[in-house]
């Protein structure tokens, strides 16, 4: 949370002006070896703390070593408007209160000696302490005769102040006050950083929890298994760059025996991509029967994404959609800005590659008036259809070199396209190319081999 502006821009009421001249500086430090040992051990112990409340105990113990006292009271104005403050610690309390976890239990007050010291913005020693019964801090200060005020600064202002208390008049050596201010502000900065780290850790845990839930949601939208189709063998490999991503593939078994195959890729990755993927999934599954032809199917998705979602999400979706007829072994398909499939054809002279780059159109969600044409290809026994998202070709090596279409074609050529090991070899080639480098984009492979 942003700190309040400097006091120079925040005039104080007259009753909150400093109580006199600030301490001019150190008159004489502790002997070097004694001071060095004390500070070193304190800093070491503070550095081991992972909880701000534990760190506070270390610091307060250090105060008792450096300047013996009979009690203390601490106040804070953090996140409060002038002239308000909270009492956050008191030696008079029977119950220890963690001010970071139980802030609501600490009442907000104004005025009194502690308010003057806190808003006075300077270290102070009061040798003859007198407290009015109406003072908000009376219960904490009553019975003590002297006080040493140690402010802790943030953005030039004292946001926290610790007051050491003595039952004796002139109970504090002013020569030790500079060291107390120095170590107090080191502690204050360290504890503030620890609080920020704890808040960050909590946010990361909450985000991680949500991503795990999003990952499960995404997994639930992908087909649990590939369908069994006469004359067609299906395989797929799906891998997200993060716990949740925007790659989507699906299969649709229609009453006439045909099979719809959808591979889509939402631009970007992470939770926002998964959210749009969920919308595509829903639209695909409620598409009316009269719009299940490939071109009409993509036009339907595009129209609804453009009209209802894209203006808010500012993204797009590439897609391949094909309908396979198992009796005639034909594939009718359409593309929406998606990488064109590779078709490995079996011929008397061996295998040859064909790129199905016909019937292409704009990605979904860019222009509601886009209409998608379609094309048809006849398949033969042994032919292999290779569908993929651009996460496959964009996958980078440790040197930053993309896998590329050449890498995909080379991996496909390493083995007999008619064997059952093609997917395994392509996935191994991708992992070898990445060499442990963090994946930047989701990747999906869908193979369909004619039996």
C-alpha cells in the first residue's frame, strides 16, 4: 500500500507540533567492540526471522539490552489519516496482540502525549513525565516518570513510534538515543519488508490455488479419451505452458456416423486464455445441427465470439475444423487462421507430404462478417493427418531457435508414418529441442491415421 505523502505536504494542527528541540546527535557511542557485538548479533537474529511478530520480540529484547527500561508502549499511524493513531503494543497488556493479524482489535485514538510524539516526527527524551487522566495513553504511561521516544520513518515521516518507559526520573541516557533510532529504523524497514513478503506469498498461494482450479476446469473441457471410429485411429498430445492455457481440441460424434475434429488456439496463455477457451468449448457443444458443416461451424463460432466476447477480451482464436466420413474416407475441413495440417500420403514410391492450406480465413473473433469456405480431401488406407497448434513450431531451444515446420517435418520423417510410434517420436523430438527451456506457449498435436 502506498505510503502517505511527506509531512511537508501534510500540515499538522498546533497541538501536534514537536515538544521541543530534537536530539542534536550522538554525544558519545558505546565502546566499539561492545556496540559492534550487540548490533551484529541482533542483525543476525533479525535476519533469521520469518514472522514479523517474532522479529518484534527480537528487536524489543535488543532495546532492553541497549537501554534498560521498565516498560514500553508503541503507536502507529500507518494507513490512518492525520491526527489518528493506534496503540499497537504495551507492557501493561496481559495478552500479547499481533498488530499485523489483529489490527481491528486495536482502537483508533487521537491526541495525548503519544500523538504529539508520533506526529512530532523526532526522537525525544522526556525526563519528567506527567500524564493527564484524560490522555488516551494514560493506562500505558501512568506510574512512569521518564520516556525515550524512538520514531521509525517511512517516506520521511514517523509512521511508528516506540516509547521506552522508566519509573525513575531521568531514567535514560541521551547518548544512547542515536543508536536506538538507527537500529529501530533498520528493524522497521526489515519488518516492513517481511510483511510485504508475507503478503506476496499469500497472494502467490491464492493465485496458485486458482490456477490449480483453472487447470482442472480446462482438463474437464478436453475429451477424456479419443473416440473409437471405424477406419480411423486417433492420438493426441496436449501440454500447457502454464497450469492453464488456451489450446483446445475436441471430437464430435454425429448420428450419421461422421466425426467432427476441432483444434483451436486462443491467443496468449494463462487464465485469460482458458476463460476464452471455455467459451469456445460451450459454443462448439451447443452449435445447432444445421451449422455443423466445417465452414458453417467456424462462421457460427466467429459470429458469437465477435458479437459477445471479443470486444471485452481483446483476443482471437485460430481454429481447424474437419468432418471425417468413415464410409467414403473423405475429410471436409475449414481453417480460421490456423496452421495448415500436414497430410502424409502413402504411395507406391513411399511417403509424400501434402500441406492442406486451402479454405483458410481470418482467426475467429476479428470480423463478424467473415465467412469460411471449405475444402475436401480423399484419404486412403495408411494416410496420416497431422494437426497442431503454433506452440509446436514456436517451441524454442535453449539458444532461442524455434522448432519450426522443418523440425516437425523432420520428426515425422524419422519413422514410418504407418507405425504406432509417430506421436512418441515427435514428442521426444520436441523435448530434445527444448532442452529444458521453459515453454512459452501451449502446444497440441492430434494425429488421425486411416486404418
